C-alpha cells in the first residue's frame, strides 16, 4: 500500500501508532467508535457548546462515506445531548449514557429501561419525592434508567447527610433491588447499569464483528478499551493511566490519527476494488 505520510513529517503520531493505524485500515470491515468530549472535541465550560475539531469532523465524515466502514460515537452524554453536539449524519450509530442508551439507526433506538424498569423507578421516585421536597435546596434529576437525588445546594452538611440517609433507607425498604450509587452530594438509584464496554459490544455484534478503533480520554472509556480484542486498536487521549496500547496527547493529535486512517482506508478501498 502506497500510503505515504512519512512519520518524520507527522510529529503527532509515533511510528508504532502510525503502523497500527495503517494495519487497521486494511481490515475487511471497520468500526470507528469514539468518545466525544476530550477526544474529538476539546473540553469547554458549556457542554452544549462542545464541537469536534474541524479536522476530526471532516475525517469522520469521509470515513463514514467509505465502504465497509462504520463511524459511531460512544459517550456519557444522553443520546439527545450527543445527537445535538455530535454533528454526524442521522444514520451514524450513537451510544449514550455510558452504554445505557443505544441508537443503531434513527428507527432503531434501544431504550435504557424496559417498561417494567421504568415503572419500578417511577414508583420509587413517587415515594422519595416528599422527603426530597421537604429539604430546601435538594432536587431530583431524572436519568435514563433511574434518577438522582442532589444535595449540593442544601444548606448544612448535616441536613444533606440526613436526607441522603433517609432516601437510602426508604429506597431499601421499598425496592432493595435497584442499584444505588453514591457520589459527591448525590445518590443515584437505577434499574439498570451499563458501561461503554457494554455499548461497544452491542455495536460490534450488530455490525457483524468488524475490527474496532476505540479512543477515549476518561476513566469510563477504560471499560471500552478493556473489551478490545486482537486486531483492534485502542487509543488513550491524554496522560492518565490506561489499558490502551497507544496514546495521543490531545484531540488535535487524535484528529491526525483520523486523517491518517481516512487516507489509508481510501487507499485500501481503491486497491481492493
Ligand atoms: Mg471524554
């Protein structure tokens, strides 16, 4: 294959990564599944204002247009939020809420919760609402497969802690089967749990087991990097610890990877046609 962006002219890509990209480009079927924030889009203060770097966006649209090549986004955002900022054509698969929500096509959206799950969550929420509304500053946030009770704006650490204790006790008494997750000033109740690894498995299975490129910058991306197999390519964006075999510094360097993959995949498609 005569792909020729020589590595010495490509300071963002180390030679091992460039070679891995060129190998992946020759896969018979290819899934390019990518985290969005911090991977394609630089982090910004207003989540609604996040956009993929123009170079990354253009490379992804070009890859999407190639045969046997699927581009997908895998994010912690809700599907709705991911669709709004992603800037991808409607037929691009989206995985939202860390694997809980999957939209394979506009007419094939896998909901995060079954009707039975949704009913359990609704009943527990009804039960907890009086406790939460009795504490000024506390509020409930609906989530795809559950809800969260927030105490960040509650005055006094004791009042916040006793509300958390009270809702936990009420939930345990009413429906002990729900997943309970504690965070900073928040406790979350959910009927289902999932990771980006689960979302990536669904995509891979639906697409007939293509070779996969996955890239991400956050701790939750490690779940997806962890389900990659021989012949896939995992890339960590940034300096944090990772199970990925390769690493780039930032979204700008990630855009270079995608440009190289686009060029190599075009070349590969042209020679096998
Ligand atoms: Mg990210």
